[in-house]
C-alpha cells in the first residue's frame, strides 16, 4: 500500500486502465479519504478482471475503501505497490495523531518534476 497525493499520477503521466484516480477532494482533512486505486496485477489475481470492481467496497487493514480505479498493466511505483490510497488516509488511520502532521519528520518521500527551464540547482535552492 502506498499513501500518495493525487498529483503523483499526473506528475508521472500515467493513466488508469479502468475508472479514475482519486482526486484532491479525497486528500483533504475530513474528506472522503477511503478510496483506492488497485494495481492491475492485483485486479487480475484477486478480482478476476471484473470491471464491476469500480465502486465496490473492499477491506484494507480492516478499513473499508471504495475502489475508484485500476492502474495500467505494468505500473508499479514505488516497487511492489499493489494499491494506492490518498495520503490523508494515513492521517485518518492514525486518528490524526500529531506525529503524522509534523512536517519536520522524516517518514515521507518526495518526488518532483522540474518545471521546463528550471535548473536542478535552482530547484534545490528553492527547496532549501
């Protein structure tokens, strides 16, 4: 399971095989964060390539999630990921524990794409 912002998919330029990705509205505090995008392989092996999986409620770690999409075949980012859920679902799963809201923590990875015309040095300086 990977907790990710919805912008991850746009940044990577990927599309779903079925359904859609979760949206910004699914990644806000107090929003409907219990939505999931399934990996294509998981969809094949556990759901028998049934297109009616979209809208179905499944259990992940004892929590109900509504399936909104299925990824394209071969997409597995990060490695070994079979399901993607909104980052805010992690916060909700831990009852909004302040530890997960601490921006100085080291528990998250970030991935970014350089804007055309911006050098890596300039982007690094802005991040610092």
